[in-house]
C-alpha cells in the first residue's frame, strides 16, 4: 500500500463516506448521480460539499484541534493509511497454530482426510 495524502480521496472512498452518512440519516442516495454532480479529483472538500448537497452540515477539523466536548456526533473520521511496515504479514497456514514446547516446529502437517480420494 502506498502512502497518500489524507486530503485526496478515491471515488470509492467518497461514495462510502457519503453513503454512510446518508444511511445514518435515512436520506435517499444515488451514487451515480453524486459522481455526475461532483467530478474528480475528489477531496475532503468534495465530501463535505456532497454531504451539504444532501442537507447535512459538515466541517473539517484535525483531531488535535478539537476537545472531546466540541465533537458533535455523528462524526466521520478519516485515518491515515497504515505504513506497509506496520502491517504484520500473516500466513493463513499458520494462523492460530501453536507449537508444543520443545517440538522445534519440525512436525509434519497431518494429511488431509480427503487425500488420495478421487472425485467421482
């Protein structure tokens, strides 16, 4: 995953944000119409303008500039993307597997109960 500017949104991110707000307030929402009304490039400003077009209020603030008491739910929070090094690599073959103490991990995988059986 490449790091990107938090102020730049993809079409999917814009649609997700507006659709989530529309659903929360039970406002009819048409993704195709939104993309026609707001051409790319998309930004946080586009997201706010699209929300305002649905009759919602919206502003942009940084978390550091707000006190908790100032937050008026609902809030849409955009987090920066994770750096690639911060995401652990998981091997689905070993997820949840544990080794017995002293086993050294040298045990062979158990054969599948269906191994050697042909299909019909």
